[in-house]
């Protein structure tokens, strides 16, 4: 299976926070013959160890999260519509009218609201809150809907991963299945130093899986692979673009949950110049990722995040560029070698 095929499969799988088992099973299938140890912790994170050519003086952990944003069924309307809550940072403006899959049987539904010609002027000018939307399963009554799904069932966007344009990729859950695909690729490769890998759960609801995984591994240094917001769009001026597709791997100095060690920040940019790997700086202090949980655990872990710039993050269609994904992979491997030294 090629890297793009692996990424497509990962993105098309369903796995909102707290329901990542399908993704975990696929990951284990892909890595179990290439690892010296694979286990699943009590939260559902997949933790793997891969022997490299040498043993580093400090234990290295590479992390990416398996979960995606989505929704969860909370109840039923009398006409058979489903009420729901969002899981993770999901903007209600991007979900109206979208096709979704509900529950283990992946029952198709559509997210609906009051028709625009029945809305008043104020309603037409504002986004409809998620708690005023509903999921239409094509049922005519509450009783009919209750035979198909139950409260707590996950709701995911439909997988439709595909390449498009000049080297771009689109699909749901690229945040952060691309990071998982990079780690799978690294595990299948020959590594210069021993490495631990954590495919962590529940990042989108507070970096919960990484908190457990880092206590299990107890690394000295960690590298978090993530997707980060790219606003390189018409009408957005610098530095509010944050980062740009085609600009390479993103390495920032600070976000809302982590101040990254200056030496690791500089090292990543130096490696990029030395090896011809495109690396860009995140130009806004915004967002957060598993580094926020990892760096302050088990006595403190030196942690850096390497991200792929991603347009329309946390939506049914994330967009990244293949060259940026490759840059993340190349920079991560080069950083492993430097950290091992």
C-alpha cells in the first residue's frame, strides 16, 4: 500500500473522539509486522516501539492523534429527526446540508434546519447554532428513528478522500490522519535510532489520550505531528494567514498550549536549510495540539510540533498539499537522527 493509499484509507475511516477503534485496528494491521512492540492502552491509544540502527541516549516519542471532529446523537424529535451535540471544535456554518453517517451501521443522514424562505431576516443573517440543527434519517416518527440509532451513537462526515488540482489532497479527518500516515510510513522504514510512537485518542476534546500515552512511555523528548490552520486565502493579509500551502512543514515557537523550546524550534529550521526541506514558521499564536499535554507530563518532556498547513480544518473537506506532507515526513526523520545524536 502506497503512502497516498494509506492516507486515503485512514481519512475515509470513521473515528470521532472516544470512538477511534476502527482507526486503531487499521493502524495495527499496517505496523504490527514492522514493530518490536505494539499495544493498546486503556484509553484506546496505539503505542508502538520500533528498533532503529542505534539506541539513543534519550528516549524519543513521535505522536499523532487518531480522532476526528464530528457529532454525537443526543435525542429524538417527534418527527423522527435526531438532535446532536458537536464533538471537538466544529463550526455549525460548515455542517448544514452535509451528508453524514450515523452509528455503527453507518446509516446515511442529512443535517437540516428550517427552510430559508421560512426564516426571518435576522435568522437569514446569522449562522444556525448546532443545537438548533437536526439530522434527517428519512424517518417519519420518533419511534422509527429509535429503531435505527440510540443516544450516544457517533456521527461522522462521509469519507470522500481524493487528490485534486496541482498536487492537492482533500478529505475529512486529514487532521490528523495525515500524521498517523507519516508515522506508519516511518515505522515501515529503517530508522537511524530507536523510537516510540503514540497514535493518541481524544485530541480534539482536550488532548486526553496523549496524557495517558506519555505517562506510559515516559520519553525525554517528543515530536508531535499535526495539521495546522492555513488561511492563505483571498482577503486574508499577513500575518493572519498563519501559514501557506506549498510553503513546507510548519514549525512554530508558541501556540495557546505550548511554548516550544527555542533550541528545538531553531534546530528544525536549521535542518530544513541544511537538507533542503521547506520549513515555515507559524505566524500567529493560536490553536494547540497534543504537545500541550505531553510537555508538562512525567517531570517535563522537551516537545516540538511539526505540522502540515491545512485549509478548512475541522470541516468535511480539509485541504493539504502533497509536497507539505512530504516535507513533514522528511523533517521528522531528519530530526530523529539529530535527536539521537
